[in-house]
C-alpha cells in the first residue's frame, strides 16, 4: 500500500448508536435510488450490507460483466464506488447522515468478472464532523476466490451533514428518505 493517510492525534472512537443493527443483521439501504445499494435503481450495483462487530460492517458485491474495465477485470471506478458505499454504510453506526469528502484506493490484485467481493469497512474514529474510515476487499466466490488475500484497500474521510445538505438537490428525485437512515430494505 502506498497511502500517505494518517489518523489525527485527537481521534475519538464512538459507540454505535443504540438503533444500529446487531452483528450479523442486515443494514437498511440509506437511499432506495442509490447507485451502490438502492433496490429502486435498476442500473445500480445492488450491494448489500450487514452489521459486523462494533463499528464494522460487511458488504457484498457481485462483479457483473457490465463492470468491466480492462479485459476480464473490474473497472477501478466500480471498485472505488463499492468502497465508497461500504465505508459510507459503516458511518451508519453514528446515526447521522454523511457524505464522502475524500477517498483513496489501493488496487492490490486484479478482480475477475464473475467474482463475489466481500468488503469489511469500519469507522476508525471521529474528530468533530470528520469521520475517518477504512476498508478491505477480498474475493469470496469466483475463479480466484481466496478470503485471505486482500485485493483492494481504501481510506476515506466522511463528513456528517444535516438534512439541509440535500435541500437544493432533492427536487431531482421522485421520493425522499423516510427513516433515520433513509428507505428500508429487505
Ligand atoms: C450519495 C449520498 C449519500 C447520502 C447519505 C445520507 C444519509 C444516509 C445516512 C447515513 C450514511 C449511510 C450510508 C452512506 C452510504 C454511501 C455513501 C456514498 C456517499 C457519497 O458518495 S456522497 C457523494 C459525494 N460527496 C459529495 O457530494 C460531497 C461534496 N462536498 C461537500 O458537500 C462538502 O465539501 C463537504 C460537506 C464534504 C464539506 O463541506 P462543509 O462546508 O460541510 O465542511 P467544511 O469545509 O467546513 O469542512 C469541515 C471539516 O472537514 C474538513 N474537510 C472537508 N472536506 C475535506 C476533504 N476533502 N479532505 C480533507 N478534509 C476535509 C475541513 O478541513 C474541516 O476540518 P476541521 O473541522 O478540522 O476544520
């Protein structure tokens, strides 16, 4: 990994909010029209997530043929999107909406089309509105599946926001989130 990412000295590690699902339980979608996880987004990636231990979540992505970048392998932007989604979903443990401020990815191994990726993402800590996150991906199904080989890593800074953040853009969608996290899934 070639990242220059460093965590600040004044980082604090929060507890998950009480309504965050227990380990192993499915997480709700944060927004049904989200390209990463929404079930009202036919062109989307249909990622699904479960709570892990503490501030960690696990996510799943099936690498469809339409996600091709180089011959037979996933497009780097698709992998980046998946990390963005996974680390954003980890922020659900705070009980506050977030947006991505900064994201950096290391592409460690080629990921063949037809793979199923598992993402492990977590909050590392917070400073004021800044939420520091990290994640790894492994291939759990497919021609090169190996749960012990990390195929990509990510570090990301998310910022907590208020509902005002989307005040000007929400007129461009057909609906609005209805739960603390957005729309419900399952
Ligand atoms: C796709 C939308 C998702 C919405 C989710 C909403 C609800 C869901 C609930 C929970 C979340 C669950 C799941 C989420 C899952 C997936 C998420 C996908 C997320 C995305 O895909 S989302 C789309 C891409 N994203 C954007 O569309 C953001 C555009 N952008 C902005 O809207 C502003 O840029 C903003 C708000 C980021 C900051 O603006 P601001 O004015 O509020 O804050 P300000 O500038 O004062 O910075 C305060 C402190 O952050 C530091 N800081 C700021 N930016 C930094 C950077 N880049 N690097 C390093 N430090 C940075 C400053 O240095 C200061 O630090 P300090 O406190 O130390 O002074």
